[in-house]
C-alpha cells in the first residue's frame, strides 16, 4: 500500500510537471500610449467641413488567452475635434422660422475604455502583425465649441463655449485597427498602427438633430 501511494504521488507530480512544460504560457501585458488623432464631425442635417487634430494618451492592456489571440483594453484620455456646418442649432437658433446655417468647431474630450479582440500573426521577420476590432466606450469629460453664422459675412457667435449640457455623456464606437509589434529588449516591445474609431451614437443631446463623431488614431505604444 505504501509503495502504491508513493507511486501515485510520483505519477501525479510527474504529470503536473509535464503539463506545465508542454502547455504554452499566456500572460497579461501592460503598456503606455500617446498618439495624435484625426477627427471629424458627421451631422445628419448639414455637412462635414474638415478634419481636426486631437490627442490620446493613457494605458494599454493585453490579456493573451491563446498563442495568437488577446483581449485588448485600456484607459485613455482622448480628444476628438472636428468642424461642421449645421442648420438651426440650439441654443444659437432663435426659432424665427427661416433656416440658419452655423459653422461649428467641436472640441470634445473622453475617457475611453475599449473592449476589443486582437488577432496576431507569428513573427514575420522581427515584427508580429495584428488586426483588431471591437467596441469603444467613451465617457465625456469636456466639451467646448466655437460657433459662427455660415456665409461670406459670417458673424462669430461664441468661442470656447462649454457645451457639456448639449453633449451626451456616453459615446459608443466601432474599433477597426491594424498594426505591428516588435521586441526591443526583454519583455519590452513597441507597437504602432492605425485605428478607425467609428462613432455610432448621437453626441448631441438636442433631440431635434443627430450628430456623430469619428477619428483615426495614429497609434504608438510601449508594452513592458
């Protein structure tokens, strides 16, 4: 009986050791990011005028649950700027009956928490390429606007006016991204790429109009 017990113990520990050596190790990675964004506004009634430069910075996190798959998230402060021309915009429009067009510049800042899936290739040369898609969750922490009447004799109405009451708190978007990652030293690696963040919720709290904002991120980050 004693020999049988010792044999079973040896068999158990041997199998555990073999399992630890044969199964791949998957890990959690934390990093930092800081990169510019190119944003634009798309109103339902009106038109997009031009893209505007913004910025994003914060934390990155990859939960690697398989050899070439990771759940990617993070916590960033992201500025989404953009210009548009819109009609009968409150609180500037006085309700006179005739349509009035306004040139607007949005300056919006969000705390963003992405929930995405990252699909990675094996190393090709020194680079591991990836594709990424998922949901962007944004919570507005700052909203300002410049407004002027549209036209050749445009009249400036406001500059840097706070519009938090006219801006919805939550913003959702679809994330599509591509990029590459290469090792620098030890566990440190650099990641670069492009991300399209396509907003699909209304950013304006005014029920009489619908406005969405989008941006492209020129990504740069470091994992440790």
